[in-house]
C-alpha cells in the first residue's frame, strides 16, 4: 500500500504483502527433474524453501521449475532435491536427471514433462531405485488429456510406483497449467503425510486456481478403475477424489491388488523400518540360534509398532533361519495385512410409517 504524506506532524505507516513460501514439516523428501531459467544442468541442489529455489534456478517466464517448487512447498514439502534438465528436454536429458536423483535421499519424484516416453523412463528409474533399497514413487501428469486419454496413459505405465494425476489445473489468472503442476501439488501432500495408511481422498491442494475439467461420476469411475488419480473442485477447494496408482494389470489380467496408493506407501514404510532396525542392532553379530532369535524378536517389535499405529491390521508368523546354502546369511520371513483407507460408507435405512 502506498503511503500518503501530509504536513501534519505525527507518525505515519505503510505496509505491503508478499507471498512467502517456506518449507513445511514433511517427513518425505521430494526429488524434482525439470527445465529451468537458470542453474547448472545436472547439478544437485537441495532446497528448503521457494526463495532458495528462485535463487538457484531463477523464476520462469512460463510455468516450469519455479512453479513446481512453489506448489511443492505450498503443499507441505520440507526438503526438495532439484536437478535442472537440459533445455532440449529429450528423453535422454530426463534420464540423466533421473539417474542423478537415483543417488539422492528422496521418496517422491516429480518432473515437468507430460510425455509418456519420459514417464516410462521415470518408471524404470524409480523401480530400479526401489529394488536397490531406495524406495520411492513418482507423481506425474499429462497435458490436455481427456479422461479416456488419461486411462490410456496410465496403461502405458502400469506400475504401483507411478501415480498419474488429472485433469490439467488452472493458475490464479485462469490460464491452463499442464497436469504436471497438479501432480506437483499432489506430490507435496503425499510427502507431507505422516501416516501411510490414511487415504489421499479430500486432501486440500493449495496454490491451484482451479481445474480445466470437471469429471462426471461415470468419468471418475473410468479413471479410478483405469489407474488415474482424479481431482475435483468443490466449494473452491481442489482435492484428489481418490489416491490411485497406475498398476491395474498383472500379466495382462486385471489386478486391483496395488490400485490403492496407500498399499505401496505402507510397504515403503514397513520394509525400510524393519531393515533399518536390524541394520542398527545387528551390524557385527554371529549367525547363531540365539542371535537369530533376537533378530526375530526385533522384527516382531517393529511390526507391533505398526499394528499399534494402525498402519497394518495384523502380521503372520515371523521366522529367522540360517541359509542352508550360506551359513553367514540369516533368512527372515514374515507377512502382514495392510490397513485399508475408508473410501465409502453405505447407509441402509429402514423406515416405518
């Protein structure tokens, strides 16, 4: 606000306002691969706020790295590891950035491309990283895709570690933002989640001005069954209808096992927790019956914690045995049942007249 100056003696004041976007307290770190106005291509930059992102990468004339960073921090991100992609933006350029992010401590990955070929490269990267004990998921979006096209897009990915978001979003001026930016908002919310068993349904997405399309119930059915996370706007609040992964088939047959996003988030919570507990307590240990018993007990302790937190419903028998082919290896086996989110409540009402 401008200051009006008068001749009367006294104390006067003026003020202005700016949107300061700082880090939240998200427990998961986010990795970003995107083109940017500045910065060094392929260099890793760790950010804890939007202002730091602008200093590192500049502010885009059109939506790009800085827009993604703003949406991530607005939606709860605490730490973002960003890598600038070369301006040509070829699949190879993105693959190089994904390889760099593969060595970083991130659990959620986003990019600024809506191309299926780039998303397939990202799928290969996150699946490879996860197999190497760096568990992570990727959240992506298309650009200008109809509901049917989004379903086809999801089928091209078909992975429990890939989340495809639609439709495109709108900025504060009503201009269309490709779905990759809606995906960034969703990624921020996922990273900020403290309980992997709580569904994404209805989580408010901040920083978006609206949605470019409004889905009917039939379209939402099509999207959910087809592996797409649909967004909706109700009373000015934009939120996911349901958190879904793109994994809809196994071996060509329909398979809903991995459809709910919470399932893979729970798996990525349980396994690293057990692995970390055993690594810290049994770094230099003999493979004896007594120590195998201690290992088994520690696994049970970790699983009981998850039952108490209602992240899993139950777990099966835990065994720890020496590998018959290698006496230096202890084989630990267990099973667990994930806790399911509450998606629907059906009422049956009996009326007496």
